[in-house]
């Protein structure tokens, strides 16, 4: 049995809490009913989620790059020179004394030394 509800001793009814029974007699332990206080409502949320497709676009730009790289390419230039050389008088001139001079002495330079090419320093 609920502590807030008691039966009326005259009529036997069980009135709601804070109310009198139908017989009109006031119960001795009962206070007159107070006006209820209404509080602001409390909201209890129940969230649910539904999937929806959202397009996300990722643009890609392909860049074709050409890099210039210097690569050595070798060329040789040729020039031709015409040089006139006085011919020797004889290949092996003989002296009056009956002996021969060493090779190269007849041209004015000792044997074994080379004459520099034209245009080279001496």
C-alpha cells in the first residue's frame, strides 16, 4: 500500500494524494491541496543518423615538364696549310776531304734535336 494514499474512514474510498474523498468529509491528517508547480519541460533527445552521399572532388593536374640539360658534343676543326719547303741540295753531300759529316749537320743543327713546327715558340 502506498504511504500517500489512505482510505476514508466514513466512505472507504481511496482518494488521490492531496484530494478529499467523495463524501465531503475532510480527513483529519490531510492538508488542503496546494497548487501544483509546473517545471519547464526537460527534453530527452534520441538522435539517429542516416547516410547521405556527399561528393568530394580531388582535382589532379598532370604536368609534363621537359628539362634542358647541356650535354657536351665535341667537334674538331681542320685547317690545311700549304707550306713551301726548299729542297735540300743533296741527300748526303760528300766533302772534298773524303769523309762524311754526321746527319743533320749539313742543315745547321746538331743530330737529335727537332725543329719546332711553324707557329710554335722556339
